[in-house]
């Protein structure tokens, strides 16, 4: 697990051993921060179930003004301290070792731009947290709550009961990420509406008093006076309308981010398919070449076998001829030797006979 981007980019973080915590995967974290990237700089962030602190420290690394981390586990906060030191983000990050309910009461005087909720699965801590966030009003009117759960349908039903806006939702394997904003519970104020109507009438009067330009459809009006009225109208707009405008813009921005992410996934899939096609083509060619190589090898084997047989036959024939010639020569030499021996023997007998006669 590491910091993905920002001033502490690439820093490897210490993690908790065991199943008590469930760190958000790097690919999920990267996708999440790509979606909310424009909201991070100079923001105030609360990570209520921090675990190893990876999410909160990612906010700090990417330019958040201040980040508040909290976890009820002493082991977790000990790890978070080590990670804060390792990332050198001590000046930005504040750490609490408290239960989430006590934590919200502890910081009830603060307001945050972003609150991240990733409690243990199979609990109602997200619902309970949002109820307390609303009760103590610790998030700004245009703030964003991000919640991670593996029980998507259950949380959707709970959020309907809480009457909040779910402006986006993403699924990454088992993890479901919800992006939540407030929904105003009160109606437009009559006084503000009447003031707006009065200002609109003033605007009409300015336009009526404008001097017509001869021979044209244009009118000369007091620009500064007109702008002052427009500014007044803006100031009188009820908060609900401002919030609705922000929600619309935020939803559009998130949809654009989602489209970019989807386009990236599609492009990656296309590249993978092309790669697989290329690999298939290479495999096909290799298979064809394999057959050619085997056929060539068989042909060479046959040629070698035939050549070896011819060579062996020739060698045997030559050997047989040499042996025949040698045998014939031996037979001839033996015959000559026998003749010589016979002649020599006869001469010896004659010599012995002559010697005997001389002795007599």
C-alpha cells in the first residue's frame, strides 16, 4: 500500500496485520481520487474510520488544507502515527483515538468539506455517522460525504430514510462507493421570493427608462445600475436554489469523470484485444512454422538415413572386396610357400643321401 500522488507520492505505508481492518485497494483509491480531484485542494477533510490512514494521508498529500483522522483501535492509531511521520505530513494531519460517535461530538464546532466513511462491513455505522453529522452540522452546505460498503442495497434504503442526495455510485468488485450531499428540508422563504420579484420589477423599470437609439432597436441603459440589481438578485436567491445549482454542476462533473474513466477502461480493453489478436497471429504462424520445421526435419532425417545406409553399404562392399583380395593373396602366397618348402625338402633329402654315400 502506498501514496499514489502528491507531495508524498510513492511512499510505502505501514499496514495493520489481521482482519480487523480492510484497506482500500490502490486501484479503487486511484479511481476515487480521480473522481474528486477538483475538490481536494485547500479542503478540510475528516476520515472517521481511518484504519492505516491511507485515505486521509492521500488527501493530505494531494493538497488538502487539513486532514483529521480517527480510529477506535489503538493498534490502528499507532500505525497511523508511523505513516504520518513517514510521509512528513505532521503539519497537516490531526489524529484521534476515539469511537466515531464520541469523535463527532468532540469536533462538533468544526465544519468539513469532505467526510470519508469506511467503517467495518456488516454494521450500520454509515447510517449512524450521517445522522450525527447532520445533528451536529459538521459538514459545509456544499460538502461531500463519501461512504464505502459491501451492502449496496441496504445502504441505499438507509440513505432514502435519511433524505440525502446520492449524486453518484461506483462499484469495484465487492466495494461500493457512494457520493452523498445534503438535501435541503425547508421550502423557499416567502420574504426572499417577494424581494426577488421586487428586484425584477426594478430591473424592468431600468429597461423601460432606457433611451432608444434612433433608427435602431437598441436601447441605452445605465450599466452600473443594472449590474447592481443583478447582484442583489443573486444575493437574495434562496440557499436551496444555490444548492440545486451546485448539485447539478457537481453531478455533471462526476458524470464527465465517469465517462473519462469508462473511456479509459474501454481503451485498455481494446488494446488488450489487439494484443491478444497479435498473440494469436504469432501463435498461428508459429504453429505453421512448427509443421514446416517438423517436415523439414523429417526430410533431413530421411536423407541422413538414406545417406548413412548407402555409406554403410558401400563401406561393407569395400570391406568385403578387401577381405576377398586379402584372402586370395594369402592363398596364393601360401601355395608359393608350400611349393618352396617342398623343393627345399627334396633338396635336403638329396643332400642327406649324398652325404651317406660319401661316408660309405
